[in-house]
C-alpha cells in the first residue's frame, strides 16, 4: 500500500515515509510500534531510523515532537 498524499494530512501518531508516504510505524506510549506484513514486530525508542519497504528511502524519527 503506497499512500502518496501529503504527510500533513495524516494523524500525528503515524510515522510515514518522507518520499512516498508509506506507513512505517505508529507512535504508542512514547515509543514507535513497527510491524512488517506477516513478519516481525518491534517496539522501539527514539531516535529511530528505517529504510522504507516501498521505495527504499531512508527515514529518521527523532521523537514524539518530530512530526
């Protein structure tokens, strides 16, 4: 699922790729919940860095006030 709409239209608890808008994680209780389709799940602290599984772009999230 690639969502190319402007990141400003997404809820603040969603971490999305800066390039293609794909959902990378969800902010929960001050940490990021990351889940890959039918695969591993992670609950991580900040800062978090991830390559987008959709377009390959590198993304960084520095914390709850980052978005």
